[in-house]
C-alpha cells in the first residue's frame, strides 16, 4: 500500500511529468497531447515505484521493460526518461524536429530507455510476448509492461496477441488499456465501440482489473495484484480522460493531435 | 549427380543443427508445422518452439520481441502470408526496429501448385524488396540451402528466405562456398547469360542452356540466389562478357530478379535483356508442370527469350 508521504511525492512527480510533456509539445507547437496526458499517472507509477530499471544501463538484460504500444504517447515517456536521467532534459525541446533522438513514435534505436519500437498500432503486445518468451527461456523473472490504446484495440492483432499471451501463460506480462473513450476521429462509441472491453479480456483468459487510471493508489494496487498473479497475463483497464490536466483539451474529440502554442502551453502548466 | 533431396527436410535438419550450435535460435510457426516438417526441432527443443496458431502477423511481431531480447528467431509460413499478410509487422516491428528476424516463406510461386491462386506468391520478393537493408534470397538446391542458412545466421539483420519445400536436384558440392549477395556461376558461356533464381528456374535455365548449346549458342547460367542486395559486380561482368541477358524467376517480372538486374544494367552498362517470369497474372491451381507451362516458366520460353535477345544484341 502507498503511504501518505509516497503518495504525495508521486502526485507531485506526476504533475512534473505532465508539465514537462505539455512544455515539449507546446515548444514544438503541435503534438499528440490528448493521449499523452491520459498516460501520465500510469507511467509515473511504473517508472518511479514499480519498474526495476537502471538509467545508467538502459539495456540491462534482466530489467523490467515497457512496450508503449500506443507509441504516439512517446512525449510523456520521454519526459519520464529524461527526468530519470536516461538523457538530458534539454532533448525534450528537440521533440519531432529533424535529426532528433525523440521522434513522434517510440524508437528503440534512437532513444535511450525505449525498449521497443512502436507506432504502427496493434504490434506492441505481440512484441511483449516475444520478450516474455525470451525471458522465460533465460530464467529472467522481470516484468514486461505494455500500454495499449483504446482506439488501438480496434486492431485485430491485439486480439491475436491476447490469445497467445494467455495460451503461453505469460503472467509476467502486465498490460494496461488507456481507456479514454476517444479515438482519432471521435468518440469510440460513435466510431468503433470496443465494449464490453473488460469481458473481452476476461474471455481471452486474462486476469483483468478495472480502475481509475488517474488514481495513483488504484494503479499501485492493481499492479501489485497483477505481479502476484501466478498463471495469467494481466490486463488493467484504466478509465482515463484524454487530455487530462489541460482544461481546454480534456475529453475534446479533436485532441488526438492538436496545435498548442507555447504561450498557451505555459499557461496550462501554470494551472496544474 | 546424386538423387534429389526434399528441401524441407534439409531445411529442418539444418535448423536443428544450427539450433544445437546456437542456443539463441528459436522457431516460430503459425499452424503450418505439418507443412514445414519442423517437428524434429520441436522434439529436441520444445521450449524453443512457439506455435502461435493461425496468426502470422502476431508471429512476426513476437519474433521481433524475441530478437530484441537477444534470441535469433526463424519464423515459418507460406510465402504468400509472409509477404502479403505480415508486411507491416515485418517492416516495422522487425526491420525498422533493426532487429534480427529470419522470415521464411515456403511454397513460392508455382510451387504452391494444388493450393492454388490464393496461396501462389508471385509478388513476395517484389513486396519485400522495398524494405531497406533486408536481405532476400532463394536457395536453388539442398547444398546451397544449408550453406545459405548458415550464412544467414552469421549475418545480423532481417532476412527473407523463399523456400522450395519439395524435392530438388543437387547442383553443388559440399565444398562449394556460398555468400549472401554473391551469385554463383553454374555454367560458363559467351553468347548470353541466363540469370536465374530459385529451384524451379535455375533448373529450367540449365535445361535451356543445353538446348541453346545444341543450337550452337553458348550460354552462361548464373544462380542468383540473393536478389537483394543484387550482385552488381557479377551482373556487370556478365554484361561485359556475354552482352545479352535473360533473367528467369518464378515470380512476377515486376520488382523481382528481372527488375533488380535491369536496374544495374540501365545504370551501369545498358545491355539487351529479357525477363522470363509471370507477366501480370494472378496464380491458379494445378500441378507444377501445368503451372510452369501456364505461366511461361519453362526452358523453352527461356530459349525463345534468349534468341530474341541475341537478335537485339546484333543491332546493339
């Protein structure tokens, strides 16, 4: 359980990460703001409390890994990795500029701390299965975390992977769905509904929990429970708000990839 | 010449040997294990064998994950699924991510025979050839299969191997050396060079060279097992020595071997050439012999093209 002091620290850290991310996107003037904001809490909880990692040795063989399958939320992960010391924070202002080490979607070869290249939606969970199978062969007990988008869950490959992780009993995979109810073109129930999402994962043989994805204590507890699951892979469906923390963007159907001038970004940061 | 050998048996035996020497090697299948015949690998290495069911896209991205964690995955399926169905997974998860996935597409082109048009990959090399850095090859006999598999394991990077699954004549000796990206001259001639790839067309090219010899035409025959990267030096040398070229492939003439050779010739040494291959047609069902006739993949067609090219050479 999270004690009060840790909870306060992590709450503050999530605020910092949110601010760094808004700053990076605003400095560029455009970016995947909505889906970056909805994963701030889960990334904070993973990188500052749960993952066994070493920023000085990003490819340590027995590290815990994260596959950010919704690779367009890269900016939030870059903020976390910069803050953890994988690379200088100055890099955040190079986001998406020609020659940058921080591209729009995650790239394992460009950015220290990125475990898997993602961006073509639907492939991340499959890659995580490969990593988990390799670790099982090598007797490595580390966890493979995966974050899948809700819109991404329209992709058939996600469900191919859902079957396989269950068949192979990959209990070291702990996946999250960032269920912010919005996909690029609008609200999911109007574009391509994925309900009943929880039942879908249950019926694929996963250990499924459903939580408020902005509540750090709930995320913490869900990860703890998932870590103790002896047989099944875990899916933590997180109810989230796309654009969370940026009042004019929250739950707006146009917030997937939006313009954000730097002045507005700084004002949004001041309000956090 | 020793008796023909079943290529899939050579493939699986070689994979088993490689697996015994290199514990990074793992095998992935998508419910075609009975077709591949890879049971021997599974029997020896049950924990290193993963059958993902009928889910080729998933198989390729899982392979990428295995590679990112240091394994050396061989992923098997039919050539049609390898190229058409898993293209984005192979492109992004494996190649773009600079990983080390060995994708194997069996039953290329007319060898899909009784599985018919849906399963007939005449375009796989063409699709794959657009992927940066990817190495694409098709062994032409049991010995080159074994040796090129060893070469592909030693090479770090994604490869796509077209695998003829049924019987093939032995064309080489155990002492022959093979290198990815370096074609093999099987027969030396001076009038025309027949550049072929794969079991079916290397065989037909050798037959065509015999027929041409009877007509007083001396043909070089090259086994261009690797179509990417193409052996530029060899193509230029063939153009210089023969001055006429015919490419022979069990594939569309678009973006396969013929295109690769033509690109070198046009840029380096314009030379009369013709392409034997499938001319903008979908596959069909039938026996191998029927389909070879149907799609013009025979020694007779190669001879015809060689004679036409020799006419052009006169006025070149």
